């Protein structure tokens, strides 16, 4: 496996690992790992280190909504221009151009239903190129970034097995 | 005087050395166990989902004694990667490799026939050979854990063995063989007319070199019984599904025993196994990469306080603990009592395993790190 890909796969699973620990796992030197990570950060291949949180566990009821956005393109404004305009709002958690019946799938994060609804009607629907929007509020999340949010299976193995 | 109730053969059979240790641990959830010889990954969901679907569809009957034809065809294709050309007719789907060991030995042994078993060894070969009326002869392989032509020839000359049981990558030592080393074993096997029973259950977990089956070497297909299964590579331990690849005469003999004693392997597990071969090779690559990282990490940590060479495969480290002046059992027992880490004493895998312990690194990184810290503390505490 390509060294960089190998280190990235390890970090993708657990960003908390130190260069020293990664060096122990891969056999590459600590300095080599540090230089590689620095390079990948500069390249913006590594964008950011974040934590996946189940907010419900701590009683923080955040509201997420999936918004379907249909747009009309003009000579002056293509997909990228419209997407960047939407993406810059901090309320926008994610935005993707998708195939199918609409153009953009936007994930909006807010404190409550009203906040999200007003954000969509005031900030997204009013963009001239936006033809219409459909808002789906998220009722429950089962899997996020490859991590399941429901109780995982316990280890049922016997303690000593030949 | 009442009549003897238990057969003499069984009564004289020693219980597994692991058992006593297991009793010390049972019911304790505060320990980190490095004693588990099975993957900590669950069966990949695709495989489980396929088995659930098959149950819903009513696939609950017997299969042919041989096993599902599609599965045997898939195994023929799959085993080409380890160098073996076979045909579906020469494959039997067994209830795990354990059954494979049993029917292989029973198919070839007459009373008193000698079987060579290199030690340290997985715990079941010797008792199985004895149950098949054979004479199990241990070959100590300390400290390399490997056979070579001279050693094997020496034992073959003395004992005129019918067969030898190989297991590589090896449980408990993690050792494996290169093609060149296998050729030496093959030369001796041909020279002394031995059948090789080759348990290759850890084949997918080879880290140094690609696994090669001994049956792939010249002149060996006709005298090899290859055993493998889905427990380690696909984590399907409790589903009990394995297979044998052997010449047609031996396959016919094994099938006779299999059809009377087992009839067929569980159909649900066979369907899961087929799905594993069809679609799970990528997943397995990821699992292998993860074990490799754990091995690198854990063995390097062990090296700080104990003597150990980098193992080639499986998920076991088998360090030498003689520098501690403790016996294997004392070491394992004190480590458990004082540091809450469970390992298996090396002598459970044969006499020459004395002075070693087996640590399975099939556990997550955090636990592995903690266990390594505690082993280090424990060994250092002995020096003062």
C-alpha cells in the first residue's frame, strides 16, 4: 500500500493517534510520519480533525434538515458559483451537487425548527438562481460518517480460546 | 466391581491445558484478555445479511455430503491464489477445520501408525491422532519454531511416520514458512513417503510473504490434505465451516467418515461462506492491514522487556519469558493476578512451549496498548 494512503487510512479512523503511535503501527520513522502529515495538511488533503458526537446523549437537541435545492443556470452563474454562495453560511453543514430530480443537497444545522426553516426561506430560497426548495427535517440519525449511533454489538467471545 | 463406563483411550486423554486457566478468569470482566484465539471483528455484515436472507427463504435442509456445489467451485477458484489447482469433487465442506483434522487422521491412520507433530502446536492435533488410534510423536522446534529437512528426516528415519501435521502461519507461534523452507519439508515428505496434513487456517493472515500451500509444490498434491476454513479470515468462528482439499482416494475415505458422523456442514454457514468468497476480499484486506499494524505495535512493545522475533502471520505473539526466571504458568498466573492481563502459558501447546507465553493481538489498539504497558510494568517489577 502507498505509504501516504496507509497513514491517511489510519488517521481517518482515529485522528487522535500521535505520530509516535502511527510509527509503531506502520514501522515508518516518527520523523517521516510528522513530515508526511505536515505535507498532507499543507496540501489540504487533510482538511481538519474533528470529533463525531452524538448530541442527544448530552441532551443537546440540535436540528438538522436535508434541503433539496433546484436551481436555474445562467451564462454568469454556474453550479460552482451558486454552491459557494450557499456553502459560506455557517448554518450549512454540507452541500453536494447530486444527480437526479434536484441539483444540490444541502444539510442545514440549527438550534430549532424555526431557525432552520427561516434560514432556508430567507437565505437559500431568495438566491435568484434558486427555483425551489424542499425541506426534510431529520428525525433520527442512525449512522454518521461511517459510525453507527445505535448500541454496538458487544464482544461475546470467551476470554480464553485455544 | 462395576463395569468401566468411560473408554480407556478417552480417560487417558489429557484435558486441554488451557481449561484450568480459563476457570481462573471466568466471570471476571476487569481483565484484558490476550488469550482469545479468534478475531475481534464481527462477521462482515454482508455475510450475516446473506445468511439471514437464506433462513427467511427457507434454506434449512441438508446439503449433499460433499457440501454445496457452488461453494466447492468457489473454493477451487479461491485456492488458486495459494498455488493449488483442484476440482470440486476433491473438496469436502466440513464443520470447521476441527472436523477436517479428525476425518483426515481417521481416514489415513491404522492402529499404531506414527504421526509427526511439530511443537509448539495447536492443542487438538495430538488428541485427535490418539483418538484415531495413531501414535502422536512430538518434534520440538525451539527456538526457530520451524522444521527443516535434517530435523524432519531424523524423526522420519526413527519412527517411520505415516503422516505429519503442519500448521502455518502457526498457532501459537505466529511462524510461517517460505516457499524454500516448504520445499525442504516436501523433499523429506516424498523421500519418507509421508502424507502431509496442512492446516492453513491462517493463510490470509500472512504478513511477510504471500502464503503458499505445500500442496502447490511439485509432487505434493497427491500426498497433501489441505485444511482451511472461514473462521479466521472472515471471523466466522462460531458458524463452524471449513473444508478439505485432498487427492480423490483420500477424499473418498474422508467422505465416508464425514457422511456418517457429520452428514454435512450447516447449510446456513455454507451459504455465508459462499458470500464471503464472492464479495468480501476487500473487507479482508482491511482486516489484514489492521492486524499487521497491531502486530507491529505490540511486538515492538514486547521486545522492550521480553525476547521475541517478529512473527510472520496469524495473530499471535509467542515471546520467550525465560529471562524472568518464572515458569510459563507462574508468569501467566501472576500477570493475571497482579496486572489483570490474561495470556496463555506456552506449555499448553506442548512441553517445549515451557518458557514462553502466547499473546493473541486480536483485540483493539487501546486494550493492546494498555496490556503492553502492564506486561512491561510486570516484567520490570520482577527485577527488583
